[in-house]
C-alpha cells in the first residue's frame, strides 16, 4: 500500500508507516507522476485533486486535512470510484478564537461594547454556530444568514441582504461553492452601513477583493483571493490581516490529522480507527465571559503582531502558514 501525503500535515509522520509506504511532498508538488501508483492521498488546500492529477492513477481515497474541499473535484472523484473524506468541523474552535481576537481588538480600538453592536454571521455551520453561541453570550445582537439550513430547518435565518444592511460587523463562515463564490461584492457592500466592518475567515473567493477595496468599508481578512499572491493594496487597507491561519490551533490541526488517518484506516482496514496525536491535549470547551476573553486572548494569540508581520512581509505569506506555531484552544 502506498500513500502520498502533504509534508505540512502535522503529527502524521510515523503513524501510517507500519502499514504503508508513505511519501511526503509539499502540497504544490503533488503531481500526476507521484500519485500514479498511490492508493491514498492525504492533502491540504494547496493540492488540486481533479482529473488532471488523478486520471489513470490507482488512488482510491483522497483525505483532506481541511474543512473546505473546493480544491477537490468531488463529482469527478465520485464518478471514478474515489472516496473523498474531509475534516469538517475540525478547527471550529480555533476559528472561533480568531474571531474573538478580532472582536476584542475592534472593541478596544474603536471604543464600543458588545451590546452596542449587531454582528451578522453568514454561514451557520460548525464555525458559525459557535460564533453565534459565544457572541450572544457576550451581549451582541446577532443576525444570521444560511440559506441551505433555512430551507431545510426553517430556523428564522435572514436573507443575506437584510443581514448586511443591519450588521455593524459581518463575518463569513461559508464553504466555497457556486452559490457562495463572490457572494460579497459591490451590490452587497452598497447595502452596508459606511461604518461596518467586513470579516472573512472562510475562503478568499467568497469576498470579491476589488469590490471590497473600492467600497470604502473597513475589513479584517484571514483569507484572500489568489493566495499566496495576495492583493497588496487590499492588505494595506485592512484593520487586521493574517495569512490564512484562523483555524491553526493545535487541537484543530490534531483533529484534522486524526480524521484523515481514521479515513485511511476505515478505507483500508487499518487498526487506527480511534487514533489521535498523543502530544496534543484535546479541547475542553467552556463558557468564557467577554471580560475574561478580552483580558486573556492577547496572551494566547497576539493578532496585532501577526498582522504587522504579514503587512511588513507579504511575500512570506506561505512560509508564515507553514511555519506557524499552533495556538492552544482554551474555550
């Protein structure tokens, strides 16, 4: 059995080697000749898994150590008998704490309290649900948009245009697909309050960068169109900017790798169905007050320092991601 794995997937080395030949490659270097005789791939977003990569190969499973899967042609894989496994929800608390750091920074620098702000949440899945839960407990008025969930569950979620018009802060937590690509563009920005802040930690292509740049709206971005070649003008306009590391907690990464390993184990009958990285302490979720969060988040994640680093050296976007020291989740 042969496995090709992205060399940046943490905690993985040595786990599958007793059962398979494992070859580690940088994600962008995983090419057709490398996967031709492979049985499984463990990838991240930097590897496009489609006909170009997989045609004529012996691959039976693509496991991505990410919540998003827009880098995988799932229809082509399904038509050719290739299973796809994702790590949905793996880093939800990591992203929650990135959002918390953003909110704490904005409250301090702009001089407001949660009860004076309406937070719009677009996408109420694993991440958005957590943001909603904590933001409401902190005192924000929260309005939510999630058309697929609303159609299924009739929860009272609002249309996107209404959420945008009411929000003082709007945060995006959607997957990237045909319905969400550039869902935030010129028309949506025109509906928003001039003082509103756009926050995106979902996928760069959910927000149209040029339209955001010319809208005059303030923004906080973790994800960008055309990564890692990010728009320097848009970068300069951000209140805070990070290099696609919102979900980069130790627990989130451990969860993602564990889910990928378990997917391989389930597909090929390996005795790793409950494996979890032994060096990582699992999350212990708990409530946290606004006051405690604001007083502690900076010591856990200095988002201002990270933003200054990216703004001073945007060419290092990819190395900042690959060399990032994972944060510890604490709520």
